[in-house]
DNA sequence: ACCTGAACACCGTTCAAGT
DNA sequence: ACCTGAACACCGTTCAAGT
C-alpha cells in the first residue's frame, strides 16, 4: 500500500528525478534500480513508462536541447551577432548541465533536437550569403570548436590539472613538459572564454574575408 | 593444466588483447571477464598484472598517444607547417583507433601522454614568437577544433545520419529542418577534411594577423 | 609467484503474477 | 491499467585457497 502515499508514476517525473540524480551524483551513478528507489517504486515500474535506459537518456538529451530553442536570437542583428549569440547560448546550456552534456555530445544516436540545433546553426551561417559549400564548412568548424571547448571546459577540475600538469612536475624539471612549465602562469588562469573567443573570431574573420573577395 | 599450453600472462599481452577486443567489438563490450576468457584465463588473473579496469583503460590511452611521438615533425619547417603536421598526425591517430579515441578524449583522468601532447602543441605555437597569452589561447583553440572534429567524424555513420537527417524528413517537409533539406547535397558529401582545414586556416590566419599588427 | 573459484554487491531487462 | 518480485544473464572486485 505505498501507492496511496505516492503520486502515480509519469514519465515527466521519471525524467526529472533522473536528471536530479545525474546532477547530484554523476551520470555513472544513474541506474534504473537506484532511480526506482529514489522514486519509491519497484525497479521494473519504470519500464511501463520508458522502454529502457537508452530511451531514458535520449529523452533527457532531447529535453535539455529543447532549452536552446527557448533562448531567442535577434533576427534583425547582423549574422556575426546572431552566430555569437547562438554559440554562447549553447555553451551556457552545456555549463548548466555539466554532468550530462559530454555524453549528450558523444552520443551517436540521432536526436531530433540535435538535428534542430544543426538546422538553427546552418540557418544563421546561411545569412552570410556565401555558397552552400562554404556555409557547411563554416558550420562544421563552428560546431567542432564549440563542442571541443565544452569538452575542454567540462573536464573541469580535471582539465585544469591537465593544463597545469603539476602532478608530473612535482620534484624536478622534465623536458617532456618544458613548455607547460614555462607557460604555467597563463595556463593556470584557465581563461577558456578568451580562448574560445579567439577561435570564434578567427572563423568569423575567415568568413568575412571570403565575402570581401567574392565582391 | 591449461597453463602448459598458454604463455604466462603479461601486461603487454593483456593490453594488446584488450585493444583487439575493443577494435573488433566496441569499447562497451570490453569487460574484465570477457577479456579473461579471450586470454584463456580466470577472470581474476588479470588483477595480478593490472590493478583494475580504469588502470587498464588509462594504460591503453597512454599506449595509443605514445604513437603520436613517433611521428616526426620537421623542425626546420615554418611553424604553420609544423602545426598542420601535428594536428594531421593527431587526427590520423584518432582515425586509426576510432572505437577508443572518443573515450580517450573524454577521459578526465590526467594522462602523462596527454600532457606530453599538450606540451608538443604549445611548443609549436610558441614558435610564432607571440606573447604567452596568445600562445595559450591559440593552442586551446586548435586543440578544441581538432577534438571537436574528431568527435564529429568518429560519430561515423551516425554522424553522417545527423548530418543528412533523413530519418526525420521521410515523408513531408518539416520547417525544423528546412536548412538541412536545402543543403542536403553538400551535407551528404561529408567533407570533414575540408571543413577542418577551413577552421584550421582561419586560426592560422588569426595568428598571422596578430604577428603583422605587432610588427 | 602466479592463478583459481567462490562470493559480494551490484547492473539491465524479461516475464508471470498480483491488485 | 499499473505495479511487483522472482529470475536471468551479466558486471567489477575481494579474498582465501590452491599449485
């Protein structure tokens, strides 16, 4: 008779609880059994609402990406601004869900909302008026840069360690890490935002140069 | 008495067998128990040579990255060429180990050889003579771009599907994917190499512009 | 020194049964 | 219609025992 003290199970509640579990305990801790116990339910009850764990994760991925479409991009602004807005929104979304975003990006299942996001990106880059080939190349490059930085940044403390590399430098100087030692001060400051902007601006300027030479 | 028909277990043999298993069956199929059975050994025998599964994976990651240091980069070439060589070597390495490289890149454990690779990259970018801040930003950007493209490309067939997006376009036109439809021809050709070169050249030109304005 | 086997504490998922 | 519980086929890892 626990059913009288508990609201009926619905997939919304399952998704929400799963996301809380992931954000608080980490993705690797998510199991159908632990999730069920957090819901106060038999492990198998979940399977009446969601077919399996893979579907649960895909649902979570789509839900998260959904938020990207709620953030407006000014339609009258120049394409440079729109593009910057879009990638900043994407980065912000990643930082809001740090324990699930890397696996969302790595996931090779085709997500409806991943497609929709790609479509959004292509739409903005098309506003340059450049030929299709250039549009696709630039979109790919922007997407790769953004996702690469998300992985870099969400490595989090670990990424910071990779950067400073103090573990392997403890006692004496190691020629394998000479440059890391020399640049330690700058590396330790971890200015990913500045590095990202450097890469983004380079790509935008590349596009502008193409526009100029096409005139 | 199977021991007489089998060479004694050594960590090299374990690593090699694990890598074969991953390359043929996929990373998700790697288990200590399956690995042991492939080695013709009790599951627990492995633990006498390698402390646990995480250590096994880290060992594999380091072994793979080791190959990067075998590929020579011409020390007398201009930095642009050296940088291109380095990133091409890295991409080639990723393509040689497609089923393990994404997890190598996602791994937040600090790998000795990941540091060494970063050091290599920093060393080449320093040859520009630009200030430390710029060197670190450009290195970050190049690293993000390269890793982002590796994820894009190693999504493999799945990535191709995301690109073409045919699953969601089957019957009628969907406004969510209008740009994908329009650009389907170019997207389907999947010219990641060209897209990567576009991004890479943009960053190199960004660095060259900084050099010019510093003169 | 090296390998084995039972055991522990977990997984995801199926299926027949209960209410 | 919805939930339960036993069961199956797996995991990684510990530990005492064997050779």
